């Protein structure tokens, strides 16, 4: 049954042996990050990107509940809640992430009903769908303490993660905004740099939905703004966001920190912009998300949130954000982003502050990303039906590398699939896509390496394209714009201009295999290979 809140989730982690309470004093400035980094990498050794052979069989370490925080007596901080494949499954209450994918497929499989009986058969499914929609309730635990006048963000044990970070960052916030045109809500996870007691950065990258809502507000207040090249900062090329946009307007924003795991996870999934994350969370937890209205802005937040920040982003203000030690393993450089002014904080009594750190992989976000990979496969297949499997290796930090197997049926299809991926939501950021035939197991990097490098004629098989790249890419010629590469490592066909014979893969015949199988016990003994 769905977790009602962060506390029920913490209790479940505890029951599963997936949580440790830390009573040793720890400092939110750097020290918690160092401890969590070691725990995240318990199976690979710290610091290095160890090769699989060097990995210990034990999984990554547990979720951590810090209960003795330097400078914050009485506060508690949860980190690494999603930091293993096991915990990701526990969070989504499944034995295998494929179960979530199967449930999505089940809903997509619906055929148009042919007659009355077919319609009746659909009723249970419709009833089930009713469970996904959020419902607004009069009040909830997040209103136990309401602070409108005297409050400070610095009261919370907000982390500084890495030595060269610009300061403390809220790293696991569910940022709620409303589309001024459609009224639909969006929940996105965008980190927030704490500038002072009541002000933070709002790091929604320009291709994200929060940023689009912001631009919609700008277009409303300044109708000719649509003509501008980029309504956010223009840092590339050296000219810093020069023009202030006028007239000064505001945009309402609410931020929930410390929600049940389905809501937190829904804030990171790359869903289509018009699908509300509250609905996705309802689908994942199979129970409606309960929402309460905010005190000072026209937005709704999960009723059981530990902490809620309410306020405004001013439309005429940008401020330097970063640097921040990011999940690429490098610092993302400073850039200009909008600013969030907090006007009210509500929270539960003795709130648990939920956070994460990112840095050199593998870290907590690696497991969240892997869950996204599994869950989105059936959705990708809707538009790319020849897709068989995908792998986003953790060290490819999700936007740098996607290995894709396809069932190839016509010439040039691998290139068609690359282009489809580059035009599919946030998959547009994929810097390198490797395409293989369906007989290659994309989850096996050794097999991929062997076959891809054998199969390519680099000059012929590499496709370059230009387009948007992830804001975190530090190598592209311009911020947010650069090149991407696709490698077509499928077998080449005569109809693709390949006239040489294609060799067979070496495989022993079954008869000989059976013969050796029958002798193997004795042979293995003799060979010392038992
Ligand atoms: C821990 C964590 C931190 C993230 N920080 C940011 C961020 O600062 N800015 C950003 O644009 N995306 C960030 N993301 C990725 C977004 O949450 C993700 O792209 C999400 O799909 C955005 O939601 P949206 O499509 O509703 O905009 C982060 C993801 C994770 C897991
Ligand atoms: Mn969204």
C-alpha cells in the first residue's frame, strides 16, 4: 500500500534493513557529502570509477538518517533514499521495475471498444484510472507550522556538497508551477542555491517545463518578448543577460521538500510537458496524491510534505547561480538563472529535511536514472516501434551515452532511430547514441564493445548532428548548443551500399556443445576449473 508520507517511507526503509540512523555529529557543510559519497560507492571503492571486476558483490550502502547535525540541534536529514536498485523498487513498491513498465503497457494496449460488452469490460480499468487523479483536501500535516513573517531558510540543515560549490543548495526540491495558459501544474526537480534567509536561485534549465511556464508569464506581461532569442540569460558569447525585461511581473512558485517517494520520483521523470506529475505519482503509488492549497500563492502541494516554501520568481531578475558540483563528475559553471523569493514557509513539526548529493557516479541519482530507463522503454516504443532495448550506462551520466538495439527492417533505419531519439523529449540531449542489431545485448558492455567496434567503418557509420545539448555539457562550442553523434553499428546491407559479404559470428554447433557438456564434470576436475 502506498506510502502516506516521507515518514512512512523511512519506516519501510528501516523495516527492510535499508536505513541507518547516524548519531555521530555531522556537518551539513561538506562532511555529510563526504560520508554519503563513501556510502554510495561502498561497492566500487571511493573516488575512482572502478571497473566491474573491482566491484565488490555487496550493493551500494544504505539510506542515511542523520540525527545529530552540527549547527542544527534536533533536526533530522534524510539522504540516499533512492540509492540502490533495491530501494528504487521498494520506493515504487514493485519486485521488478519491469512491473511498472508492464502496467504502463497494459493501459496503452486499450483497443477501441467494439460493442457494449467491450465497453463493460473497460469499466474496471476506468475505475483504476480514477485512482490516479490527485484530490484536494482541506488541510494536512504540512500546515502544522505556518511562518509568514519570521522565518529563515538557514534554519534547515541545507548542504554544501563540494568545496567549490557557490554555497548551500537545496538538492531535492519538488518545484511546483502553473502553466498560465492551460492552468496545468508542473512539478520538476530543479536545484536551488540558497542566497540568504529568504532568497534562492531557481535552476530550471531552459528546456524544462518550469522555464517554459516562466517564459509564458514573460510573454503575458511583455507581448513582444516572444521575439527574443532566449528569454533567459544569454551567457554564451560572453554577454551576460544584459537586458532587464520590463515591466516587472511575478510568477508564483511553491516548493515541496520531503514527500512520499512516488511524488519525489515523479518530479524527475522526463514526462511529456502536459502530463501533471501529481497524476504520474498517483499512477505509481496507485492511490491519489492528496493536495492542499498554499497559504499565499494559488498552487497546491502534497498535504504530507515535510517542508513547503511559497513565493515568487520575479520576471525582471536574473542572478549568478553556481558553480555546483554536478552529476557529470565536474562542476557546472556559473550562469544566470531566475531568483526565488520566499514569502511563507509551512512545515510539519520537527520536519525531516530530505536531500541528495550528486557528483562522480555512481551516486543516488544513478539509480533514479536507471528506473527512468526501464519505465520509459515502453513509452519510447510507442513512437519507435523497432526499439528492442536501451542502456544508459551510469558513467555516461544519462545524457552522454545511450546504447540502443533495434529490429532493422529497411535500409537506413538505424539513422532514422537516432533522429527519433534526438527529437524525443529530454532524450534530445543524448550526446552519443550507439545503434546495434537486436541480437546484441545492450546491457552487456563487453558484448557491445566487441560488436560495435568490429562492425563499424567509422567514416561511413558515424552521423553528426547539431542541436540543443544539456546545460551541464561543458565541452560544447556554446552553452546549450552543440553537436551530437550517432554510431550505426548494425550489420550493413547490400541495399545500404555494402557489397562485401558479412561474416557469421563464431558459435559452436549444438552437437559438439552437448558432447562436451556430457564430459564437462570430469574434464573440469582434470582442468582445475571447478
Ligand atoms: C537530484 C536531481 C537534481 C536535478 N537538478 C536539476 C536542475 O537543477 N535543473 C534542471 O533543469 N533539471 C534538474 N534535474 C532534472 C529534472 O528534474 C528532470 O529533467 C525533470 O524531468 C524536469 O521536469 P520537467 O520536465 O517537468 O521540467 C535534476 C534531477 C535530479 C534527479
Ligand atoms: Mn513536467
